[in-house]
């Protein structure tokens, strides 16, 4: 919209805010009611339970199974243009500046410990007695005795079959029996001094990929056992039973294998090694890289407007990660799937009008899949006007999650975040009202879910998921990012469906669906309500500075003022991108034209 009108409108009509406080923002109440009734946290969670069964590594059979499941649901729900797009990945093809990583699959990964008799038998069998002396006779007798049945003397420590997370991604084939040595973190040369790691497995606290070039490349270790912990939060390292998802470096020349173990298991091993005990491990791995591809599931709800249906509002998630990967990120994918089901149903049954723009749903592998899609099929980035990206949106109380509506980078000013925040803040109020009094028009509570208030936060830009790719200057597409942080189970075997709250899924689905549907229809200046949402967003942004400008040195305050003025100009311009003003009123955004700069 024209910036002058926008500013005047926002100043004159600020008073409307109070009167409208309890009404749903931006959309007609009948649309909000239809969404609130139809969106189901249970349906979303049931889909999550299915996806969480698969170990969804890049290009793997587990990822493919999850992709097929999502595509099948989209077809059953009646979506249009359902497809699984394929982008070859072999370690040589580039998508933009990104070298594709070959697929990785595993069939087997077992780690056993041999007890002292088992270790002695193994030694006797592999270094047969050479002299008929006392020692040689003992060894021979041991080998021939029933005592040497390996089944009696090996104890399973980790099994890919039972818990695929135990085998680090990019592990290669192995069949090794050897001793374990503790090298601490394993990232410095000094960690290996005097440890005799050659031919042994090394126990490390760092990620396998961070140690493999030293441990295997330089010091000749036979393999890696890692007790790396999940991402750092207040709960980091507290739960001794967590097994973290581990990775080797995809392109390292020092191919090897790695097992991930819990802090509890590693602690016991370290204690025994400190007391001079010998630990003998037997590792069998059948796994490896192979040419494959990135798969991206997609579908649409076609738009109704002859001119605007070529433009798209996209819903995005990432479908990959370790099993169970319930919050990260089966939750985001089942929530956009629930948005797809709900909107398709309400639109096809005539409860809601078909939106002007097309709505697209995209289920890729995190970041790599989105980069492949936008580079290999540039028409996607041309059509997509805005994105609603969900990555971790279902964490219940157990996870300690805080729900964020995350703004975009300062380099890409946009009003779309303020749209999402308008809906999120309304859900905050409605859900608090219900929690506090037991009454409320829109509690947005799932029958099998929690009743706690949402308490979403409007947060400054953070990176780390596919929203980065869209908002990167290569594509410049604004992305609403809905995400939980922290989650004390992220990237571990305990990121399980049991921690997922259907109420939270329903609320995230509502905020996403309402924002996406609003943007898919926005084709005029957006009116008072959008102006109010933008002013409100601006005030929250300004309040988030760690101190008011008057307490800053002049130069800093001036820089901030210019920066804010530029950002505000960009926000107005971003509205124009959705709703071109009448001819003659269009002011192309150029910071040099902004008189306040
Ligand atoms: Zn994620």
C-alpha cells in the first residue's frame, strides 16, 4: 500500500484496538470459527505417531517411507497436484552452491561387549598358540572347551534394529573386535597422547564427525563410540539415559563407523577403564553411502483468482531426522498436513471461500531439500510470495518448550510476521482466558490434549531451519517461522510422540492456517486491521531493545533510528508487494527516497 496512506491510517485508527480486543483479528469470525472447529490435534498426532516410526535419514528408505505416507494422506484428503519430486544426490551434483550429499542407508549395526572369557577366547582364536608351553596348552584347552561359545560371553550394548539412533549417520561397513580406549573429548591431538589408539575403538565426548579425521585419519583408530550430548539448554547433560543422534562427516576421506551411547553407559565404561579394566568390543556394521536423491513431497489447494492463482503461499516443514524425531520435526510436518486437510475440506464443502492465491504444501529434507527444490525448479521461488514454516511445534510440558513466532531478518523487512503474531497473540489471550476461568469462546483445546495457555512469544530472528533458505537474499521470500525452543529431548531417542501435546498442534495449526489463508487472499491495502497488526508488531520490536534509545550514546541511537526507519519503510513496501496500490500511487521502495534517512 502507499506508505503515506498506511501511516495516516495507522495513526487515526489506533483507537480501534481496544474495542476489537476480544474479536479474532484479520479474518471474518465465521472463518476463524470454522478453522477452530475443524483443526484436530488428535488427527495431527495420529499422523505424527506414524511418521515417528521411521528413521528418516537423508535419502534413506526410512525417509522414503515417511514421504509416501505424507503423499498418501494428501491424496486421501483431496489435495491437488500431489507429487514426490526427485532431485538426484550423489556427492557430485550441485544445487546452487550446495554440493549434494549421497544418500545413506543402514541394514545392521550392533555393538557387543565381550566379557573377560570371551575376550580371552577371541584372542586365542585369532592368535593361536605358537609354542607347546604351559601358556599355549592353556589357550588351546580354552578354545576347545564349551566355555568358548561366543554367545555366552558377548553382551549387546547397542542395536540399530532396536534403536536406529545408536548408529551414527554416514557410518560404513565394519566387523571389528578390539579394545576401547578413552580419549576424552577426542578433538585435540593431545587427547590421544600415550593412549595407543591405533587399531582400537575410541570413546569420545564430541560428535563422531568432529573427531574422525584425528582419531581414524591421524591416530589409526578402528572406530568411534561417542556420548555426545544434545544441544545445550539448562537441562543439558542432566538426563543420563538420552542417546544423541550422531553424524560422521559425509565427505571425510577417513571413512569409519561410530556408535552413540548414553551418558550412563559411557560413564560406567570410563570408570572401568580408569580402574585399569580392559573393555573389549565387537562391532558389526552394514551401512553406507550410495547415489540417491532428495525427495520433496508437495501438493496444492489451487487459488480461485484468475490473476493471483499463479502466486503461492507455501507451508513448509522438514520431514527428515532420526527416529522418533517427534517434535523435531514430525510435529511441523503433521501440523501443515492438518492445515492442508482442514482447508481443503472447508473450502471444498463451501464453508470457506477458495482463496485468491494458491496454497502449497512442501515436505522436504531440512535445508538441503529446500535448497535443491528452489535451485532446480526456480519457478517455485518466483511463485511463492510468503512461507509459513513449522519446525518443532508440538512440545508438551515435559519438553520445557516455549513456543515462538519468530520474525525475519532485518535485511528482509516484512509484515507477514506481524500477521502471524496477531493470530498467535489472540490465541494467547483466548487460551489464557480459558485456563484461568474455565470459560472462553475459542479455548482451542484438543480433547486429548493439555489445557495450559499457549503463551507464545514474538521473537527476534533466529536461524537453523528452512526459513533461512527462503529468506536468504538468493530468494528473498519472507517466512513466518513457528518453532519451539528449548526442547530437552531434541535430537535424542527420547524425542518421542508421548511428549507431544495435541492442543499445541491444534494451536500451531490454527496460527499457520489463519495466517496463510489471510495472506492468500490479501489483495487490497489490508485496511485498518493490518495497519494495527503492523503497528503492534513494531511496538513489540522496539520494546525488545535492551535499553531505550535515550540511554544510548547519540551515534548509536541515531543508527538505530535510521535502521528502524528503513525497516519500517521496508515493511510498508512488503505490503505493497501483496496489494499493489492504484496506478499513480505506487511508490517503489528505495531507502534513498525516505526523507527521514
Ligand atoms: Zn528441526
